[in-house]
């Protein structure tokens, strides 16, 4: 299995190590031709505006958008979640506009405000997931067809899925727990199990 990992900026090396550990083949994506033959794609955390600019500079913006619309499974973590969202706050910015979520950038403050928290994500099992938040975004709103997968104790959404798109506010690649990556690799179950899970949505703005 070939797993593309966007390698323009950010924590792509850490994702590659976990993918290799799980027995799949990580492919660092820097040019459109690197997308050929990948079974799925990870957009890592980093600086979202920098990654966006590089997507345009290396002509990856539209190819990734087209692959997503054709059904390619894509996982976005931290900045990756921002880039997949249809609407971004703090401030507004261009994105791939693929997922029906409204995201607030840097929702917890600066890098010095980074923290770790145990998040209940039922699809991963009973044990909470140790999540690392670094200048993390939050999902403020969703459309009804978005599955909410995990929240903080205060109810803020930090994990969600819509069809072939999977997003997390935090950095699952920065710890030793590989359950999120393992779930993402199980592409067939990832796509087929969606309707079997409970769907929960919060109020959606009219322009989302």
C-alpha cells in the first residue's frame, strides 16, 4: 500500500515513520507526479498559509482537490485540517474547500500554550487517545453529514470525518499510539463503516 504524505513543510517525517512501522510504503509528495498510484494521502501539521502557498507553487493544489473529489482517502492533521475545511476563521483564508466544517485557527493560543490531553475517540476503542495540541485549530461548526469523532471535555470538536476525509486538530504522529494511522490505513473499513456510526452535528452557518 502506497500512502502519500504531503512533504512541503511541517511534520511529514513523523507521519512517514509511523506509516513504515505499520508496514505500508510512505511516499513523500512534493510534485504532482508523486501522487501517481497513491492509495491515500496525509496532509500533516505545520504552518497552513505556508503549505497553501507551496501547494500553488508546486502545482499540487488542483490535483489534490481532484483526487479528493474522486474518492481518495485523505487525512488532515492540525494545519491539514485547516486546509481541508470549507471555511476558516482567525483569519479567513483560501483552502482546498473539501470538507463541510468551519475551523478556527490557533484556537488555543501560541506555541507556548501547547498541551496534551486524553481524547475519547470511540472508533479507536475504549482507551482514550493521547493527543498533542500545538497551535491547534478547532472545528466550530459542521454540516449534518459530518461525523464528529472526538471532543474535548468542554465539548469542543477535535476529530471528524466526512466520506473519504478524516481530520484531527492535534498531532497523532507525535506519540507512540498508532491507532489513528492504523485506522486510516484500513481504507476499506474506513469508507464502509461511515454509515454504521452515529452522526452528530452542531448548528451549521447558512454559508458553510
